[in-house]
C-alpha cells in the first residue's frame, strides 16, 4: 500500500512540474498575453522572409509586441502583416517598420523605427513606410560579384 502512495506522490510532482514548465514556456515565448493590453497595427512588406506568427516586434531593441498574422495580398502580391503593440506606447504616424536581423546566425524580428510626428498612429491602421527583409545569400552574391570587375584607381 505504501508503494502505491509513493507512486501517486511522484506522479503528482511530475505533473506539477510539467504544468509549471508549460506556463513558463508560454510566458517566455509571448504566446500568452498575460495582463498586458495591446492594440493592433498592420504593415505591408515586399518580402517577409524569416517572419512568422509570434515573431517579436521591437522598438529601440525592446520587445513591445508580436506578429499575429501574415497573409498574401492577392492584389498587390505583398505580405500583409498584422502585429500588436503594448497599450501606452504611442507610435508616431510617420514611423517606419522594417524586418531586421539579430545577426548572421540570429533570427529576424519586426522593428518599429519611430518618426518625429507629434501625432500617433490610430489602433487598427496601417503603417505605410516599410522595408522588407534582405536575403543574406543575395547580399553576399552582390558583394562577391561586385568586386571582380572593378580596378583600383
């Protein structure tokens, strides 16, 4: 009888640790909203390589939101991206949005580059000024091929 009590106790501890890990993982990856209130904005990119649902949205290097939806606009053939920004962060209406890279081996994120306007973007509106992702392979190919035909002056 004491063996079955021990087995039930160990099973309960394992289950509690698993639930705790799931809660921690959800908060760390931003999959749970928690108590932070957010509003949605959108932007249209020529190329959204490396960005998916859940990708960080950063302002001055600080995570302020996440990407919630990516879809192809069949009329413009651009990637329409919807993302959230924490309430209380007023994004100027002349801001730009770019897809940036964390480095050579890091992933991509959506970066908000604030403008100087005193007026803020309304929740639900689209930011017009965008810059899509840059392919590292194509950039390296341009660098390699661009250096061959030039002569020193």
